[in-house]
């Protein structure tokens, strides 16, 4: 009788294990939704990291689903409204699009994992700082961090008699004036993509308002209509567009603007660290230098792309473990250059860098605070209005003194 | 009734033939249309599980608080007026010319029709490069003729951008009107034309008293189609200017898309779509009824 009972027990246990087996296998699966990157090297690197993680963690399967930008955004919206979706998803940092998903509850706060894995010991502070800007805890882990600064044409600077990089905003304006006097447009932008000219407004705002007021304006806790530095910033934008930007610029895009810059038609361009590769491909890397926009606040202008753990994830621990693996020094060292010029891991060692890449590494190391692009900082509807007001001022259709009031009216009308 | 006799019934045959199309139409056209009307009374960002009913707030918002809506409305009206005048007029002139027995007539017809089959977004890309103030075709041509001062920021100047975009649209759409008029011209009674000529009518009078009246139905079709396509103008403007500079070339259809798919305010986007639908119906339905009645009287 006992043996029969034992046999029944063993059979029951075997059946339970068999029934449980698929569940266990399923429990080890995680899905990562990310972009189908334009660089195949990025896609390959991402896949390799997933495969290596699987090899290091037997029984775990990482599925990477890639989509175009718009498809990715749509898929995330669908996922947010259902109980299915990825364990990890790519998005941008900031209160804009990335912030909307967080506000909608799609992102799991990661304070526990930041402490458990000591991610702050590995991450570049400027890149990690975006995880702290939300209410309710730290959100997401950096995927890439992009800094933006002023690239300049050494020859044109020399021709205008500019001997050094400007130390503050007034010196920058003085240099722009020297360039103008020498018949050289100081800077180039492409107006059809709204975010290009926006960059100039963003950095002027930081320079004119300082950290506290800048952030209050971008957080919409200060009034754009009454804050004097906002009006002063729009006035400066007006001055730049009338005097220093290569014209016409409202009808061209950033790519055409880049062509004009490399053709020596303008002396400066406000671009991200990714431009180093583009300049290299254009064949005149050595003709250019780069320096942070001299805002005087010691903060670097930039934005970050993050990977977030979804609240819908059945396996947040494995998702966090994968992210820990992703940002780890050996993995980031091996993938260096695949996703960005520089890594979000501060322990990565850079060797044989091109001078401009080295300059960027120095810039990143010199800054532990950042201020982000307006279109990442504002909610989407305010961003659209911010673009409109900036473009109206830049094209001379709106008086700078009226711009702050126009933006504030829109903000005030939001329900 | 056996299946055989059932199938031999004309009404049943019609129902069977129309059924699949009606189902598809209901699912992909009627349902979304009704859904959009419902969404226009709700607030939804595409993320929340629940859509909050907000009454007419979205309409109040677009009419009184949206700094872009009325500009988009004005641009849509301008675009519609231009679309009703120029593509049909030029299409008619081309059709009249290409209806004559001239050398290379068929090739010319194909050439003028060719832009119609190009995707609007491709047309936009092409024209954007031609309009480039630094490297574009128009700038180069003006430079060659010593007219550098005439070079404009065709797509960046808010006073010009809408009209620059319309010229690209005109280039693309004129072939469509031309083909419809050519088809209409084939239906003009040649005996009447010969009789008019025998009676001493010149080219203008033949056109005025014979050809033009015979083209009235075609003209109606061309005008109605022009109005409908212009009210929903989207892709060419999206590709050329994206609604800029500073939303100065924004159109209602594009603004509805921007609100829904870029700002993710589906309520306001739907409200704009409903306004656009109402305008379209307000223009097209009375016009169709009027022309229908007139044709009935003439018959």
C-alpha cells in the first residue's frame, strides 16, 4: 500500500513538474522593445548582448523586438492600455514622450535595483541624472547619453580674428559679431525641423536665466509672461536670427544646414556628439573644434535615451538583471561606439580616440549636471507651442516681448 | 425556397455581391467615422485605459484656445479656393490642347499625367530640394539669369510657403483634371461642332456654345473631387513644410493628425476631424444636390 501511495505521490510530483515546466521556462523569458536603429552596428550589438546574457544565464531567453520610431510609439500606447507588453522598453528621458509613459504608469520605479546593483557606481552622473527627475522614484536606466555643444570651423574663426574659445555668453556674442564683421555667418540652423532652432533658444535660456529660473520655466512653475529673463532670452534669439544665423534658414532642414556648415558657409553649428562621425565621413574632421555652449551654469546641454522596466513585466527581477548586464563595464567596453560615441558607463576606457571624440569625453567628465532639450522637457502639446513661438520670433513675425506671453497663455489654457 | 431559387433572385444576388464590400466599408469607414465623433467628446491620450467624457470641451478648446486652429482653417479655405480654380482650369486647357491632332499627343498626355501616379510624399521631397534656397533648382536658375535677388526662402517665408506648397500640388494634380476633361471631350458630339462651324462659329464660340455645355457634367465631377481632395490636403504639405514655418502652412487635416498622432490628444484631433467632415459635407452635399436637380431639369 505504501509503495502504491509513493508511486502515486511520485507520479503526482512528476506531473506537477511537467505542468510547471513550461511556466518556469516562460518565467525566464523577457521581451525588450526597442528601436530598429538606423545603424546596423547598433542592432547587431544589441542582439549580441542579448545572446551573451542568455549564455551567462541558462534558461533565460531575451527576445528583442525592434520597430521604427512611430511604430514603436504606437505599440507602447497599445501596450499601456492592455495587460500585455514588453518587460523592458526603450524611450527618451524627460517629461516629454518618455515622461508621458511614466505618468501613465507604464514604468516601474527602479530604486530597489539602483541600490541592489549599485548602478550609480557605474553610470556617468549626467546620464543617470535623468532617472531622478520624476515623482515616485527613479525611472529607467540610461541607454545612451547625447551631449550637444558648439562645433566650430577653425579656419573661419581664425579668419575673423578669434583666437580662443569663448568663456561666457558675452564673449560668444562678441565672437559672433567678429564673424559678422568679417562677412561670415556665425552659425547655421535648419528651421523646417522645429527642434533645431529650438536648441539655440534652450541654451540662451540657460545662459540668461540661470539654473533655477531656467528649470522653473521649463517645469512651468514660473511664468513665461512675467519672468524678465524669458523676455531677455527671446530678445537674444531675435538678435541671433537677425544678425548671426546663416539666412535664409527657416526653409531648410538640419541636413542641409550640416552641408552648409561643412562647406564653410557658416562658422558654428550647435549639434550633438554624433556629429563627430558625420564630420569624419565628410572628410574634414581636423578642421573643426567643439566647445560647450558657454551658459555659465556649468551644466551640459543634452538628452538621454533610456531603457525602462515595464510595470506589466512578469519578470522585473530578470529585466533588472539584464539591464545590469547591459550597463556593466565589460559589456559597455565591448559595445563602445556601437550605440554612441561615448558610453553611459563611467568606467569604460577610451583608447586611440580622435581629437574631437577625446574632447567629448573631456566634456562629459567635466559635467555632472545637465539641462535637457526643450522638446524632451516639456509635455508634447507645450513643445508644439514652444516650437511655434520660437519660430515666430526667429522669423521676425512675433515681437520678442510678446513671445513669453503667448507661450504662457497656452500653458495657462491647458486643462 | 431552395438555395437554387434563392440565388436566382436578383435582390439576393445583389446582396451577395454587395455584402463583402459593405462589411469592409462598415468596418473600415463607417465605424471609424462614428468612433471619431464619439472620441471628439472625450479626453484620451492613447495611454489611459479609460476615456473621460468631457462634453463639448474639445470643441470649445479648438475654437477659443488653440492658437493654430483658425490659421489652419484659413489655409484650408485658401487651398480649397486655389484648388477649385487652378487645377481644373489648367487641366481643361491642357485637355483642349491635347484633344487636337498634334504630333506626340499620346506621349504628351502620358507626360502630363505622370505626376499623378507619383506618391505625394515623393513629390514633396522632390520639390523641397527644388525650393532649397542654397542648392535648389529655382535658386540655380535665377542665379544663372543674374536674378539672385529674386531667390526667396520659398518654404521658410510664411507669406510664400503656402503658395509654394500649392504650386507643387498643382504640378501633381493638374494631370488628373486633364484626364477627366479629355474623357469628357470624347463625349462631345462632333456633329454639333461641325454644324456650328458650318454656321460660321469661330473657335471661341464653338467652345462656348457647344463644347463647354457638353462638359458640364465633367466640370461638376472635377470641381467636386477638387474640393474634396483639397479639404483633406495633408501629405504634400506634411512632406514640404510639416505645417511650418511656425504653423503658417498648417491645414485642418494635418492639424487633426498632429493633435492625434504627435501630441496624442485624440479628443481634440477628433474634434478637428469632425469639423473638417462637417465643412466637407456642408460644401459637397448641397452642391451635388443642386447639380443633380439642374441635370434633371435639363433632361
